[in-house]
C-alpha cells in the first residue's frame, strides 16, 4: 500500500502493465526524458527504454494514426495527447479508423489503443488548455470514454482500459491530478469499465457527475445534510457507454435527480442521461431533472473562467429547489 | 539512387528498350505473370463498372491506366510486409491475395469484403485521403519493434500529397527511421483537380525532401522501370530501415468513379493521347516482340481472365445478406448493454 495522487496512480498503472505486457508501448510528445508535461510518464523511459516510451514528433493526427498501425500489428499503444484541446487534429484518425477498424474488417484487424488526455478547466492555463468536450467523443460508435475521479479509480480504470481489446479515450481531470492522496494497493487489479460507481448512498436525491466536478458534487452532498437531505452521488466514470442500470435504480429510489458536469449544457452527457431517465423512469420522478453544467460558451480565459465552472453553491441550490418542487 | 526531377524509364511508349535496362527486362516468366495479372485486373475493372451500371454494385473507382505499377507493387512485396492501400489499388490488393470476390463485395456495400482471408494483416483500402499513410508508419514501427525484416508500403494518389497526414507520416517515418515505402500513383487527377492545381512543386518526389529521405520518379506505365524502382525502394527500406518515396507517373484513363464524368474537365484528345502510353499494352507488345507470346496467347490470356472474373462475379452475386445482428456485433469485443438493447430493438421492428 502506498499513498498516491491521481497522477501518481496513472504512472503506477502504466508501469505495472508495461512490466506485465511487453507489447504495451507509450507514444506522445515529451513523454520520455521529460516524463510528460504533467509527469504522468515520469521515469518510464529510463526503465523501459526509448523503444517502448516513444518521444514522438509534434503532430496529433500522427500520434493517433501511428497508434492505429501499431495496434493492428501486435502492439498495445498508449498515446498521450498533452491537452484535450489538442486532440482535434486527430479526430479523423480516431473516428474514421481507430473506432471503425474492427467493424469494417469484421474483427480481422482491431485497435486496442488507450488515448490519454488531461481535460477540464480551472488550472489558470492559456487558451485551449481547459476544454471539456468529452461529449464529442461519447457520440462515436466503437469508442469507450473513461474518466477517473480518484487515485484508486485512476489506477483500476486505466488498467482496465489498457486490457480492453478496443480503443478507449481515457480523460484525466487535471484539476484534481494532485488534489488529494489515497492509499492504493499496486496489485494490478482492474476496475470494471462500463460501470458507474456509487460514491455516497442517499435516499432523497441522486446527484450524477463525473470528472473534476465530482469534488463539488460530494461537497454539495455533505452540505445538503444540514437541510436533512440525503443525497446519493454517482460517478458515472464511463461516459461511453453509460451504466444506466445504476443510474435508473438510484433515480427510481430517490425520485429526484441533478446532473452535474463542467462541459457545455447543450448535447452534453447530461442531456443523454436526462433523456434516458425520461424514457425509462419518468413515472418515478417527483420533480423535473436539473442540470448544473458549464454554459454553451467558449471556455473563458482564466481570469473569468470561474463563472463557467460548476460550484457547490449552484449544486446545493438546484438540489434544494428540486426537493421543494 | 535519388533524383527528384528525372523520370526513370527503360521501356518507352513505343516499345523501345534502353540499353541500360536492368535484368528484369529479360526475366520473361515474371513479366508474363505480371501481364496476366494486369489483364485480370483490367477485366475485373471493366466488369465492376458494368455491375455498377446495372445496379448490382455501388459506386466504384476504376483503376484503368494505373494497373501496371499497381500490379508490380503487389508482385514485389513480401508476404509478411504490410500493405496500406488507397482506394484505387486493386492490382496490388489482387496480388497480395485479396480475392476478386472480396473486392466486388467491398464495392458492393458489404463490410465482409474487407475480411481478407489470404492477407490477414493488410489494411483495407482507406477512403479518407492519406490517412492510411500513418497506419503504414505505425505498422512499420510494430514490425521493427518485433525484430522483423519487413516493411510497410502505403499507396496514395497525387491528391493525397496535399494532405497533412501525408506530411506527418513522412516526417514521423523519417524521424523514427522506419521502413516505409510511400508509393504515390500520380495519375494526374484528384477527381477533377489536375496536378498543376494541386501543387506548385515541380514533382511530387521532391516532397520527400521534407521527410529527409530519397524520392524517385518512375514511369508507372513502364513495367521494367516500375519493377526495378519498386524493388529497389523496398530493399533499401528494409536494409537501411528508412523510408523511401516513389512517384509513379500514370494517367487516369477512366472517370474518377462511376459517379463522375471526366469529359467535364478534360478533353477527348488528351485522353486519346494518354492511351498511347498505356502500360498494359506496352507490356503486351514487348512480350510479343520478344516472342514470349503471340496474338493467339493474348486472346487466351484475356479469355482466362474473363473466366476468372466471371466466376468471382457468380460467387459475389450468390452471397447472402448479413444478419441484422452483424450491424452491431463488430463494434466492440465486449458489447455494451446499450448496444445489445438497440440490437434487440431492431430485431423486433
């Protein structure tokens, strides 16, 4: 057991799987000697060499496209994009090839790739470094999109993502990379994908979130106790495909639901969750579903970005209004 | 080896062989096999268009005019090399082992046509232009990583050389010293856009300078020069573990696809002149001139090709439709609940 941060847990999982599986290779910009801009791959090139921790030229489409060719031919690449805002040049490779290869060759060629990228705002970074555009990817058939929110889940879900025989986009909430430490056992045990985690049980209202917003969501649940509101908190963890079984059984129990995410509201992951609850559990609802999300705006530069962030206050207020409906 | 501006040619359009022609010019067994494959592909191509015209196949991009270099690349590659084709490279695919039935099936709107049974590690042809170049680079990395003395060959059209992925692939293949052969089939047109509007570069071969490696130009309708250059490039890539680029000059004698009408943007006269340089006829005349085949053999070769294509068409037309389950079952190894539900939904319609 060791006490580690979320970013340390990622490093541990990478290291564990590289030791176990010689076909696991890392590719990305500045991931070698430099250890990646957030240090996720620190020490790995020293340990596994330049042929397994590849400092790539600076070209995102190339990182994705090469990963495809590596994965169809026996390797298991883990590709790092430095920031989510820089993935877009690789979209063609991800959508048109990585996610389609299995289907278009009827299982002949497959792409077991993990695309890693830090995402989300509030680290006072320059523009393009604070994006939350995960729902773009949740729309792509053939892809899984996984988001850890604690060191333990970062470790277990990354191992699961690497072992998955299909492409996984692993989005890391960089705001909480080093927020807190957690004891984890470096035992190589993976957590299940396609599975939501109930972080807190409650009986009056279900708060559903993922990514860094889990922090404010958990704080809100705590605060709601003062008002005698028992909130259940679900970290959906895999946003493509979403574990609706866990969500629906919680909402059927509580009858109330607030969905929280940092990304823009329209066509966000919250819209999919709300629509599915409406389709499958409408009669269980005692109040309209609420969404606390970022606005449909371009992420502001850092001096004003706090206005586009979800906050404990906003969540508590929405939950109280839902209770009083 | 390199010259970014001069086109290598040994057998000219009038059938004259230059004095310095390499050994392949006299390896008539090989040349005869190449000729037969070219005739088969030309016959296949003709039939594919006919099937499209009669509603039995979808939109199809004819390879007419580029069979020579396409077939040659397939003949020269080793079975364990990796091929990443663009969508107009039926000749290489055929010699790699993709069956004519599989090709009909793919262009006939059936994913199973990409499930190559004889060349399991080749990529299906890529429709998004130049994207396949990066797959070749990744595959070459994997080959090298696993200690294999093989290369990846990616084919591209001239239009592909304007794409970012093309440059990214060349740059990475150079930087990582990977055995990749970039084979550009310059058939002078990207749909309607002529090469003169595609680039200000004098040649496409010179684009390899940006990647730091050799770029060669060859007459893609000259079977002797094409064979020589493709073989040299593949050997060099493997021996030195570096990329090589080839620009093969051909001419698209067909429309872009069955949905196109090339006379909107080029003249009949230009087309007629291009036919005079055709590689398949050039090889036929060369073989006749050297008494390897006579007119009677030419007819037999065509007749054999027609039989082979006819059998492939019959097989293609007999293939049953896929089950609706198949629309869902190949997206993931572990099928998500939501997809399983949607599959049931469609089955219950």
